C-alpha cells in the first residue's frame, strides 16, 4: 500500500471480510461502536489482523487513537510511511 486511498481500501476489505459489514456502510467518519456496532473485542481482533496482514506494530498509544475508520487509516498510513522511509 502506497497511497492513502489504498490504505482506505485495505481497511474496508478487512472490515467486510472479518466483520461481515457492507462496504457501502463504511465511511471514514464511521465510528466503530456507534456506527458499525463493533465492540472492544472486535477492535482488538481488527488491530491484530492489521498487524499480521501488514507487518506493523500498533502500540497502546496508536490503539487509543482509533475511534473511527478514518483514525485507523491515518495511523496505518503514518506507520507505513515511517516503515517505507526507514527501509529506503
């Protein structure tokens, strides 16, 4: 994933495949609990899946930031940018 749009698509795919959500109901502003009906266990499962799938480590501070789909996209994009720059 190189662009923010690719990160958005990857997050949507995970939410659709892991939690049986419909892609059209997932917006950047969607809140995990209120809008997508995901609980804290789902959030942990989501984070673990993201870490495994993309080789990233989400620390406690990262996890505290994750309230909306857009928050996840921002954290992942930032982490991917850092890991890409670090590998160059």
